[in-house]
C-alpha cells in the first residue's frame, strides 16, 4: 500500500546516523530515504557526543553542530536528537515509525550481530546505497595527510599555536615555511611580470623594426626617393661633362641643299678653240657705236 501511494497518511520513514562533517554522501542517503515512497515524512535521528565517543570514537563537530547540519538538509522533516544506538519497539511506537532506512551493511554492537536484525525480521527495513569514496573517515584522512599544510594555513589566518595545539618550535618552523612560500610566490609573480614586460617589449621592437625597414626601403630602395634623386643628379652631371657631338657630314649636306643657290656668271662655250667669255648682262646693241649725223 505504501509503495503504491495508497496509504491514508504520509509514510513515516526513520533514518539515523552520526552525520559528522555532513557531506554529499549523507545528503544522498537522506534523499534516497525521502524518495522510497510517493509520500514520505522523513525522521532523522542523530547520535549524541557521549554515545558516539563511546562506540565509534571522537567526532570533529559537536553534537549541536551535527544536529543543525542535518536539520538544514532539504529532505529532512524532523530531527530526533540524542537518538538511541539500538532501536527498540518502544522507540518505534513512540515516533510512529513505519520503516527504517539504512544501508544494508550489518552494524554490530556488543554481543549482537546486527543492530537492525529485529527490524529486518519485522519487514520494516528498507536499504539505501552508500556513496562509494565519500565518507567522514575519508575527509579526516585528507586533513591528517596534509596536516602541516592546514596548520600553516590557519597560522597565517591568525590562529594561535595554542588553539592549534602546536608546540613553540613547530610554530616557528611553520611560520618560517610560510615566509619562504610567500617569498617564492612574490618571486614567481615578479618573474611573470618581467616576462610579460619582455614580451611586450619584443612585440613593440618588432613593430618598430618593421616600420624602420619600410621607411628604409622607401628611402634607399631601388624605387626609393633618394635613389631616384641620385639618379637624376647623376644624369645631370653626365650631361654637363659630356656635351652633344658636332653634326655629321650628311647632316651638313642636307643643310646646304636647303639654302638658296649663289649667283653665277654664265659662260658661252663654243666648240672652237679660243672661245671668248660672253657676259650675259650686255647685249649686241650695246656694242654698236652711235651713228654720226
């Protein structure tokens, strides 16, 4: 009936635990318990410090801190503080518990083989799955493994050696190591800054180099302004030092042919010997003497 969602009221499911250093594994377990049936009222029991220290060992968080951590989980409807280690019928009837949700790993205490054995026998036990690789013991192991790192971090944040239960010598050692790390960090930042400036300087130098090369080619290149100027000056100097040559005979003859011919006397050549020169300017009439009257 509960699984079909036909129960006349919300199904009251109970889950318990220590919940030290409340993490995602705890939250996932409570989520599974909340979603076992369509309508669930989830009750969570949290063990006290005294019982936990007696049966499991010392906790990191106090019982009040653990109570509050569970109370603020979104899947939890009710928290029972200082819950019993072993559930009896009186406790189940007092809180009207219908089902108990927990992982299926047997939990032993004293002479009993499994604290949930009688719950399983009554058919009230519903198993949940553990989240592999996530547990309070794993979190504590990480802290112990990197103990020096966390001590140095807390010393740097203002905690005293007494609060961290650290000896005077170890305190000085950790503080010295912190100073060395700070110097390394600052040195690294300085070198990174220098490297960045060097990169910027190289980029600017390359840009200026390209501009210089372009300007040089415009001025001194084959088609540059200075080259053209020197070529023009060279041509001018060569023309000044080597004037054009005199005109050739052929050109002079052509000029003579173009000038008008000079006046010449006409000669009368006879076929006989002793020819006389005849002046064309005089006629036969001029040679005759005038008649005397």
